[in-house]
């Protein structure tokens, strides 16, 4: 009925695939609620490397839902579902908590890697988010600069004033803020200038074809220049091969993330990957000795 009312024609045909309350979807919602409440979501970590030194400077935490009998459900499916169920705050807390706990563990073993956590638009309307984050940093005794929060342009712009205030409170405490999927939204540059942001991540859609497509290469170059002119670090996402890595390094882009460095890894695979891949990493002992 609602679909029919929305359609210009005034009618719609029932199809199970578009039924947001199909039996299949209801079952999935129940399973997801259970998985989030019981803290059963996994978190994988994708390394990011400095384009000038090759040093691994951090990882992005990516939620994974392994559903028995259905395999791995991708986040673009379960994140919207968690939002719909009002479970996104709990999910965000779970992922943040897990990622910071992991960061702490790596640090205690001498690996100084920052973690980046994705926030949904809902989190940017949650006035309790900054305090929750600060508490978690205290719990794990971590410097705020080891945490980065990734927000998409569209999530910020949906309610720019409110989102800016919440991010500002985190930024004041030393937490890093990144604009994710940059270039796909419609952020006004005037607003970007005023946002408490440290970093922009160029959407992988532009990076993917930059060697073959002059327009994409031009867009990437323009974003790198824009970011640098605003005093921001620029990260390229979806860097899949060495040629793209070299092109980005030549443009002066700061950091690369993508399959050329590594796919997202389960936490326990990260230290062995570092060791045998040969990518250098900052050591927390060296830092401690230097200071
Ligand atoms: O690697 P991958 O397919 O997992 O990521 C797909 C999308 O899901 C990415 O855009 C990423 O930002 C988003 N995502 C992954 N984990 C989380 C999370 O914990 N919270 C939110 N809000 N988004 C996430
Ligand atoms: O920006 P977001 O937070 O949406 O980005 C994370 C997503 O990008 C995840 O789905 C991750 O698996 C995916 N990803 C990471 N590196 C690459 C890459 O080199 N190529 C492609 N196609 N996807 C990538
Ligand atoms: Mn991201």
C-alpha cells in the first residue's frame, strides 16, 4: 500500500524482494539483534601505509557478521538494518570497544598502530558519543591520537551544525576525524573549511581507474591539492596495484589503503602479516625511548 501511494501511478505489484518486512528479512533482523546484543560481530582490520615511507600507520576497523549457514553478510546490508532496528549505537559501541582493546593489545606488544572506526549518521546526532569515546580511551589508557573516526560527507552534511559540534568535542580531545568516501557527496567547500577535520579519504571510485581515466586522475589530483591547501592529510582508498600506488605517491598523496597493502584481516592475522609482508611499522618502544 505504501509503495502504491508513493508511486506516481498509484499502484504497485507485491514482490517479496522489495518487501521490507518479508519473513526472510524478519528472520535476519532477529539474528542481527541477537548477534549485536551478544557481541558476536567480528571486526577485521585493513592496514594503511604512508606513501612516502611505506610505513604502516594505522588500520581501519571493519565490522563483519558471520551468520551460520549464510556466510559473511556484508556491512552495506547489516549496517542499514542495525539503524532500522535502533541498534546502531550499540553496534558502534561494540566496534569501538573491540578496536580500542585491540589497539591497546598491539601497543603493549610494541606495535604503534592507530585504529579508525566508521561512524554512521546516527552517531553524529548522539550527544553522548564524545563522552563514550573519551571513557573508552581512558579504559584502555590510550592517547586519543591513536583513534580516528571516519564519517561520510553525506552523514555530516545531513545535519551539519549538530554533527560539527559533536565532532568538534572529539577533535578538541585529540581524536582524529576523517571524511570518508570524499568526492561522492556534496559537501560545500566553505563548510569543509570550518569542520573539525584532520583528514580526507578519496573515494575508491576515483582511485580505481585513475591510471586509465584522465578525468579520474584529475579529480584525484584536485582532491589532494584541496586537502593539502586546507591543511589536511589525504588518504586514497581502494589502491589495488603498484602502478596506482606510484601515481599517488607522485601526486603527493599521503596515505594509501587497499588491496596493494592488504585486504582487511582478522586481528590475529595482523602481526604475522606485518612480519612476513615486510611493511615497516612504528614501534611504541622506539617512541617511548625517543621521548
Ligand atoms: O570492507 P567493507 O565491505 O566491509 O565495508 C563496507 C562499508 O561498511 C564501508 O563503507 C564501511 O564504512 C562500512 N562499515 C564497516 N564497518 C562499519 C561499522 O562498524 N560501522 C559503520 N557505521 N559502518 C561500517
Ligand atoms: O570507505 P569504506 O569505509 O566504505 O571502505 C571500506 C571498504 O572498501 C570495505 O568494503 C573494504 O573491503 C573495501 N576495500 C578495501 N580495499 C579495497 C580495494 O583495494 N579494492 C576494492 N575494490 N575494495 C576495497
Ligand atoms: Mn571507512
